[in-house]
C-alpha cells in the first residue's frame, strides 16, 4: 500500500493545514461542519490534454485520513498511513462552492479546493498547473469522504 503522505495533493493539503492564524471570521458552512473520513484519493496527471497518469488509493484500516471542519472556521486533519501518524490544524474559509485552507499573515497563500456535497458524501477537488519544457502539465486531485 502506498504511503498517503507522498500523494502531491495530500501533501499540499497537509502543508496548508499547518496554518495557525485565523485570517477571516466568516461563518462556516453548516453543511461542511463535522467529521469526514476519506474513502479514496484519485490523482490524474495530464500533459496538455492527454491523460498520462492515473492513481487511485483506497484508504482502508488501519490507515485513515480524517478531516474535521469546526465552528469558528478551524479544521483538523488526522492521518495515519503505514503506521506513521500526522496531526495538523488550521483555518478555512468558504466562498461559494470553494473552501480555502490555510493562509497566515506571514504566508497568505491558501490551498483552494472546490467541494461537492451529495448527502453524507463530500468530494474535494484541486487543480495544479505547471509548464515543463514548454509542455503544459496539469494535476487533478480528488479526495472522497463520507460523514462520520
């Protein structure tokens, strides 16, 4: 089983979670508030418009990835993969169907995820782009959760 810490999108999510300063005091979305447990992570890599990599990780016990959106716009991530545990916390902001994670006065960058709710299911989606040797590259990350 792969170590979830090496998945680029998850690593960025965990880095964003290290934030410890509250930038915005907007009210959290009541629909997101609560504890979410990840079922799977899908990473898709594109060179131009061509899919060149696809990786799906199903998260099964004893491994876990839990995300909790709390009132007061704070969140926590608890993650265990292959016996290695990680615990992070930070702040989030809701803008429409987008959730921004992290961001401090010293480092204002926030990770942006679109989200979709379907009953007790939550999907987080992030897109990352880059250019290497004049070739446009794009990574699409999907994190699938169910409400605990």
